[in-house]
C-alpha cells in the first residue's frame, strides 16, 4: 500500500528537495499527483483495462439514502416517478470515462436480496419510461452532482465500490475510513502499480515547471560534483 505521504516524498525526492521541502507545499504536490492519476485512470477506464484490477477500487459498506419528493429532488426527469431515493451525502468527485463513472457493484444492504443496481443515464431513464413496462427503473441508479439517485425504490442503504485516488476523501462518507485516528497523509493513494511511476514522473515535471526549478542536465552527478560545476 502506498500512502499519500509516500507519493509526496517520492516526488520531492525526485526534485532533489526532500531536505528543504518547506519551499513547496506538500498539499500542492499531492493535488497535482491526484489529478495526474485521475487522468491516467480515466484513459484506462476507457479501454476497460482496469476492471480486472480490483485493488484500485475502494469499498463503501454503508452509504445511506433518503426518500425525496419527486418534484424537489433536483432532477426533472424524476417528476413522473412515484418515488425516488437519493443519497444523504455526496460522493467524492468520480473519475469519468465515456463508459461512465468509476463506480460499480451498487447493491442494497438493508434487506435480504441478491439484487444489484446498474448504472444508467438520465436519457436512458427517459427512454425506459416510455415503455409499457417500467419495472426496470428500480434496477438502475443515476449520479447527478455526485448524489446517487435510485427511482421507484425504497432502498435505504447501499454498498458500493468506487475509484478514489486519495482515500482520505472517503472518510467524509463512511465512518469505516475514520477508524484508527489516522492523519490525512496516512491514507492510501490508490493508483495501479503500472501507472504509479508515470504519475510520479509527470508530477515531478509539472511541479518543476510550475515552480521554475532548473532542469537537472546531468541527473547522475552527485551533489558534491554538482557543487563544483
């Protein structure tokens, strides 16, 4: 497991600033590393090569929903529903690709059932509502403004798996992630191993350019040799 602190340390070490990192905000470095990881993961989601890597997903065991008025729930498409459930909290920003969000395995946990909810767009929901039989609506979930919506259902809590690079963000939606009184730097930085080195190198380059750090023309030189040139 790689932590947020370890990712930042590797970047700063790559910049030869580990012993004087007061010049660069660690939070700044972490934010750039997150964005780079999310960008690369999004591309991997597009070619569907990440679905076999279960270690990139985090599990939220209890994500609560509440019943909302269909006319005030914030989604016009649900005005024709009999009922709609919406998550009490927003999800962290999701990683999207043309195949949808980095979210999967959405299942109810408040009653005995093998049922699973499947992702759909609001355009698909509108098409489904035109059908004579609309029972399928209760098997779909929709994400808008980082809220999870499930129409025509009474489900009160769901379990789900999602991709969040900085898992500290999950502590805001699931108490399981707050156990142990960890600092934000001790949380896992979730990135596939095959992408980690690329994320670090891209972050080093971006931070160096942003801070105007001169490029090391001879990275194999020791610090003693550099001081003599």
